[in-house]
C-alpha cells in the first residue's frame, strides 16, 4: 500500500513529506492515521496494486547506546537540518544525513551521560540498578524527531522488502536491547516537537527546553514533563522589570507565532494597573525577516519609546540589530527573552556592541555541576570506541582521524572522508580547548538535562522500591507506573536545590542578565539577579545601561507629573499619555505622578507650589496697613471736627443760632456724633472677645442716640409751629426740655435693652472665616445671633425713617432758618448710606466687610455732621450779622 496525505495547511511541507515517506504494513497505516489526527491533518489512504515496504535511511547507525537494567531514551538536536528539507517532496527522497555537528547540543548529550554515570556510581540512588541510555539526533526538525523517537520506541527491525540490510552495528544494538522497553525519553527540544511526541507516543517524554504554556495542560499532555519553566513566567519577570524601573512607554518586537503573541499577552496582563503601556507591537516573520526587521527598525526609530521588549529567536534579533545599525539607532534599551539573552552569536557580533549595549534580559537559570568539566575534558575516542558523536567531534576539532568505527551502511561516505585525514597521534586532549562544548561557566540548558536525568532516576528509585506485597522488576517497567511516581518526585539535587514537579512544570527559576561593555569594546554576559518563583532579586548597582552609565534610562510617553499637579488623560490616547494640570487653590499633591489633588483641611491652605498644606494666616483690619490707617485718620478727623464744632457752639451758646431748637439737643447730638466717629475705631485691630461685644453695642447705642436727638428736634419743630396756631398754645407744654430729654433717653434705652439681651444670650465672638478661600483667613466677629444684630440695625432704621418722614413734613414751615430742612437732607444721606451698606457688606470678602461697615459709620456720621452743623457754623463764624433773633424769625 502507498499512503498519500492531503493537508489542511499547505505551508507545512514537512508534514506531507512525513506521510509520503513513511510506508510499511498494516500497523503503519494506523500510525499514519494517528499522526494525521494529532497534527490536525486530513489523511486519505489509497490502496495501490503494488505492496511495497520502505524505511527511512538507517537510523540505528546514528546513536549513542549503553546497555543497562533500565534504558532511558535521549533526543537532541545535534546537527544542522539537512538541505533536502527545504524542498517540496512528492516522492520518497534518498536519505541525506544531517550535517554540521554543533558543540552546545553535544554538551547536553554528555550531561545526560555524566548524570547517568554519576547515578550508577551512587550507593543511595538506585543501588544495584544500572541505568542505560539510547541517545538519538533529531536534527532540529519534527520529522527527524519522530523518526528517531519511533526508532527508540519500536526498535529498528527491518521488514518486508527493505533494500538495505541493517548494519552490523545496528544488529549488535538490537541484539543487546532485545525487546526491552524505554519507559521515558528525555527530549523534544522545541515545543512543537514536544507536543507531537507527547500525543503520539506511549512512553513518557521529558523536555529540557520546551516552554510553551500549552504543555502545562495535563488533559492534553498527561505523559509530559519538563525541566524548563513555562514562558508565562519569563514574560511576568520582564513585566516586573518594566514596573520596577518605571518604564511606562515600551515598544515590543515579537515573533509572529504563539511564542511571541503569548508573551506580549502575558506582559500586558501583568502591567495592567501599573500605568505601563505598549507604544507599538511589531511582528517578525521568519520567511520575510529582512523586510519585517526593516519595518520594525523604522518603527523603533520613529517612536518615543526608549525601552524595547524583544520576544523572538536570536537569528531574528541579529537581523533587527543589523537594520537598526543601518539607521544609526544606538540609544535604545532592550529587554531580552531567554531565547536570545545568552546568545553567544549576538554577544560576539560587532553590530550588537554598537546597537545593543546594556541589554537587560531573562535567561534560563545557570548552575554549576561539580565534576562535569573534568568529565568533558577527559573524554577521548580511544576510551569510547563506539561513540560516533565523540569521534565526529574529535575529527572536527583536531582535524585527524581517531580510528575506524564499526562499519555501517550509514558510514560509507564518512569513511571516505576519514581516509583523507591524517590519523590522530593519541596526544590530543581537550584540556586546552576553549569552545562551547568545554565551557561550563554558565550551564543553563545543560543543567536542565542534568535535572531531567535525576528526576527520572528518583522516580525509578521510588518505583523499584519493593512494597509490602509487590516488587517491580526493571525489565517490566511500564510508562504509566513511572508517571505516577514522577508526579510525586521531591528530592534535593547534588547542588542542594529542592526539586519537584507542579503538574508538568517545575517552579520557575531564571537568571537576570546584563550585556556589559568590556575594556576591549566587546560584550560580556553578567548575571545581575535572579527570579525564583514570585521572588525577584536584582542588584541594580551592578547594571550597566545602554548609555554606558549607571543611570536608569527613562522611557515615558509623558513625564511624570511633578508635585503640585495631577494627571489628566488625553482623549483617545493610552493612559500613559497625559497632561499635567496644576492643582486648584486649596488643593495639593505631594507625590510625583499623582492622579488626584487632595483638598486641604479648612484650617490649612495650599502653598504657592501646591505641594503642602500650610496653616492659614489670620488676617484682620489692622492699624498698620494702609486701609486701617486711612480709616483711622478719617475717624479721628471726624471726631476732631465734631469737637471743634462743639467748642464753637459752646463759645457761642448764647447766640440765636445755637439756642434755636433746644441747644441741649444740639450738644447731645454733637456728643453722639463724636461717639459714632470714635466707635468705628473699635472695629479696627485684632478682634477679641471684649472688642466684638463692645463695637456692636457702641455702634448701636451711639447711632440710636444720634438719631433720637434728630427725631426729637424734628418733633420740636413741628410742635413749635403747630402751637403758633390759635388754640394750640398748650401743645408745647408736652414737648418742653424735660420731655425732650426724656424722649431721647427713652429711645436710647430701648436700644440699650436690646443690646444687653443680645450680648447676654448670643454675643459675637472672634472667629476665623474659613468659608472664604485663600491663604489668609479673616479673623472677624462672627454673629452668633443674626436676629440680635438685625434688631439693632432695624431699630436704628426705624428711628431714621421716622425722623426722615417727620423732617420731610416740616421742611416747608415758614421760618428763615428751618432746621427741618437740614434734618431732611441729613436723614436722606443717612438712609442712603445704610441702604447701600447691606449689599456691600454681604458681598465684601474678609476684612473688607469690616471696612465697609466702618465706611458706612463714618459716611453717615459725616453726613449728619455737615448737613446739620455746617450751615450753623457758617453763620456763626462767617455771617455773624445773620446770627440774630430778628433774622432767625424772618420769613
């Protein structure tokens, strides 16, 4: 039968090639169908007339084998991929071996061998049980990995009409192995290979580098384990670096596959709520790497983001750095994933030393393995005559043939090459060799392989330990039995590290590395911290940044708002892009990057910088300020003028002008006006308990006394003219001097009683006016009872209105010097002043309200003084000829 496969995804050429290549008997039909189902392919089977059986090459010739009671399989990407894989295959090609042995994967192989030999010599771990191994090269490609794995699982038995007979070496291997199963395979370097092998194979698989988060799903991959942490944790670690250094504006360049998209997704989830934003996300496709890298480099150059996160393979990064170098972009700080943070190829690249100084990255944790370097440097093909891997490495390293390996159909071409090489003289040694194979300074993936072997050994130790009723024999180990014990593995490694599985994974552990410039101008890798689960340890002082200094680079869309301002997001832009708005008066922000301004307590106010609340300064109308001095001068001037008038009247008390309309009331009026002028001085200065009480009482009583005198004067004028009529002579008897003094006392006593009651029950108290905004708060006499103050003002207003009405009625009485006219004008001014006072007082802030009240007192006092006494003083002093009774009585 010949099997043909149709693919749902045409780009997966190697998959179709796999199904085209593999053909053999009925069991193979089932295997091909299983492979197709697991890989999501639609496999159509067509029966052809000619039944043929064929097999890929001779895989048994390409392995490292050691017999034992239990055989552990190994699968490593030792060589480059063969050139034939780049072609589309429509028929079975001739087998072409992988070429180009790589030093670092070879170190992984011997780490596994070293660990197994170390365990075999242990007296406490698996005593009496020898662990063997069968290691294959998967050539870094899933088809080869499947081929090698199937050879490990099912052997290399030939069937049907195989054209090529198995090699002698292959026969010897099969003879020694017999039907002994391999319960566990350490391999599956890539996540793709690990997924395929875990789904199609019965034995357990344990990967040392597969990091896809999908492999943590135990429902899909119940027989899979790994000693490599999931990529989720390294993405979280990189996010923590961004948050720690306050990088809020970051660009991202990722591989256009699950690795890159998963990493940026986890990164975004981790930075939520930390005010970190991605400025851009550029993707790199391996097939279009030059154009994609050019586009990403242009984006990096145009962006204001100074920190760039890169999650992709090191070959993609190499092309990206090349494009950045062409654009002369050398001032960016790069964050590296473990896929390229320790790449020796990039570290040794001259372009990297110009573009990528100070790279900060996450790397697979490293650890020392005691005795491993000595083991490597003592390797020699003469001690391992059947070790084809070591023989090939020896030939490449020293350029000589170390002897002839057992002949095989696989080795014909290589044998021809060996004939042309001079034989080794036996003095070759690895003691002085410095390359990736012998370098054990930072064992990363190598240590993962070492841990995988020990995990398998401890699971086997637990499985093979006899219980009360049963004993498991090494030859009868089943993978499902080993799976149960692997899940429970918990031991301390020879390095003193606690090891256990959490499902398929181990606890995440990473190194934090930094690329630093040496004195020679080259780059070196320096470990500056570590990540252990959720614990983050970083030596910031050891970091060398892209600028070459110890100063942390700044990468922000908007500079953090300084104290005294708050952040205001820009509409339609990320939260990292914002404007800084100054705090309003009375609000502060004392931290950098504040989202809100805080209101100061009522007793405090913001300083000029809006960074702190300071005690509000008490403010009041002082004698030392200009306004206070002016009002004081006006008040004193008024009192002085009033005194002068009093003296003039006293000196001319016998003249008609003074004696007219009861001179006693005139002197009492002058005294009350002087009190009005002087009481305004009580309003100036720092308010105190006594001054708050005295000023309102003095103001109220002084003005009532003043207005009472005017009202009695007006009544006297009206009574005098009414008594001149026939039959009204007795009217003046009721308004004689005694009655006039009594009326004034009565009107004044009413105000005194009101003031006593008010000041006794709810007096004004000095209190800062905290409701008025500003640094200065006015200390004023707060009216505890508005009713009391209203009664005082209302009573004054009532007397004033009554006086105005009476004076208005008496203004046209036939007298040459009718005082009612003067009272009318004075009361008009008085009422106008106090009517205007009310809105002015209410609307004036702070101490200016006090100034308005003083101004009203002085204005009304001056109005009364000048309107009533100025004409009389004019006659007394300047027109004495008119100061006669005859002139006064003239009509």
